[in-house]
């Protein structure tokens, strides 16, 4: 790792001040991506602002038919939350299948979505469930938030404070994990919400996206068969040592059907 | 920068570079080499310690991030000459071959039993997802954890 300076403020205001005073500063949340990236010298921020000491950023509450999860809530706490298990079990299952136990004990929902790794699980969780991101200054719909590979609408000095999930009628998340890292080679979240069916796909392309054709078909008939013949155009899908673009396209359909099967 | 935290119930204070990893601090500054560095990329789990009772990978935490926290390492498990039940179970069931992964396996296994006191074999194997045994000696590691669970 290259040298850097470090600060661990205890308030959101203190964090914003630190970010504004240091143009190359970066926030460290759980650090499960940032620290390995820095060790490989793929990232070299000269200032780290550690938000692990801001108590108000962690916790899970239920509010007006929504589950609100603080940005610094660890994956392990989402996975074991009775409230999440009760209201949105698929979100607890999604959190439980991230990485390994030690990663889940440190990694946070805010860090995961701010990083927007194309193979991360939470982006599918947020987009599939129609969540809203709350930052220090505004609210952003998940549909708008994720803009591209490792890109989001977040400003350089903006900090996510919470994610608000409307409770769906029913929802399931299925992923085909990379057996080593447990990142999603493809992950699909299917949700029936008060505003219709939503299908979000992670791992397949450069950024999470909604499979609209599947949503229309499932709206019409909520069965695995209704989407069995729907093939997505996979020409722009990710291709790496783990899977070809064509295989990822195939997996999207298989994971979507498994999710629908789990709900019917 | 100054840092102060508890390691196996003793307070340690030091001056560290911000980029110092917790595992390097334990091994180099404190001379506690029971915690191993395997892959150094948070995959293998040889460096697992507990922070405030939860298992974490100490190669992916800055020493500064342990400020004010309680760290428990493999050296802090035994009560004098009496092994911790998990250590005793690993000895009893021959849960190690070369021993390199063992400290991490034991720290992860203790955390696993904290949240699930009676895990199935599948749950144990799933719970050890973050620990790799280079000897592939998983069979007896799983058996050791089952023995420790029964002894609770």
C-alpha cells in the first residue's frame, strides 16, 4: 500500500468537512473492496476518511411500510435481522450469501452500493426491490443511482446515510456465484411490488439493469414458463475467465425462472 | 498515528503508520505470530481474529481501525495450560495437518458456534467458506467443530 493520511470522524458533518478539505480523500466503510484494491496499488487515495465510528449510520428500522437500513449496517446484521427476515426475507438471504462470514462481519450495504461492482449482489437488491437511497443531502431512486461500471450518481463529497426498501408482496433473489469469491456471475432478483413486477439483473453486464421484457411477461402471467423462451441480447454482456457473454445470457434466464419458481 | 486497543484483554498502545494492517501490527509490533498471513488478499482466512467478539480478517483491517476495540487472537484462547474447548477438539480429532490454517480455522469456528451452537455438517462447511486449508484436511476440521459443539 502507498502511504496515506487517515481520519475517523464521529459525525456526518465531520466527514463532509474532511472530504471537502482533501480533494483526493476517499471514504472507507467496511473496506472489503477498498483495502484489497489499495494493497494491489490499483487505488492510492492520499487520505482515508473512516466512517466506522459514526454510530447513527448503522441500524435497521421499520417505517411506514418500508425497511430502512443504515449505510454502515454490516451484511451479517442484515442477514440476521428478525425485522428483515420477517418483512423482506429475500434481502436477508441476499446478504447472507455475500462473500464469507468474515467479509459479512465487516462489509456494509452503503459501501457495496457506493462501489457498484458489476458483480455485487446489493445493486440487484436495491433495483429489484425499488429502493431509495438517502444521502446527506437528497434521496435518489435506485433505478437512477447506478449509472455504469463502478459509477453512481454520488458526488465526490456526498455520503449515503441509509437505504429505504418498500416491503414487496413477494420477492426472491437467485444467484449463480463464483465458487471462489461468491460474487455473482449472474444474480437475478424478481419482486412483485405494489407498483408491478420488477426484475433486476447483476453480474451479467457492466452495471445492474432491469429486464423489462421479463417484467412484462411476468406481469401477464407470473410463472417460470412465461419467461422460459425470453432470451436477452447478450452481445454486450461481460465476458471473462468465469463465463462467456452467451453463457451469462443463458444464466439470466435460468436464475430468473428459479426466482419465480421459488415464489409460486 | 497513535493507536490504543485491547489484545487478549491487555491494553496495547503504539505509534503506527496509517497503512499498517492489523495482522502486521500483531505479528511485527507485538511479536504475536499465532495469527498467520496466508494469501494477504482476504480469501484464505489464516489471519482471522475476533474484534469485539466477531471474526474478521486481520489482513483487511488497518491497525488504526482497531482503536478502542477488543481484539482476541489464537494466543488468547487457552486458560493457562487448559486449552480452549475448540483447541482441545482440534487436537482430539486431529483437525490439522501442517497447521498453517489452524489459528484462523479455530477463530472462525468459535464465531460460528456463537451464532449456531448446533450446526449441521453442511452449515459448518458453509461457515468455513472464508477459510482455506492448503492440505485439504477439511474432513477432520469439520469433525473437530462437531466435537466442540457437542462438548458445549
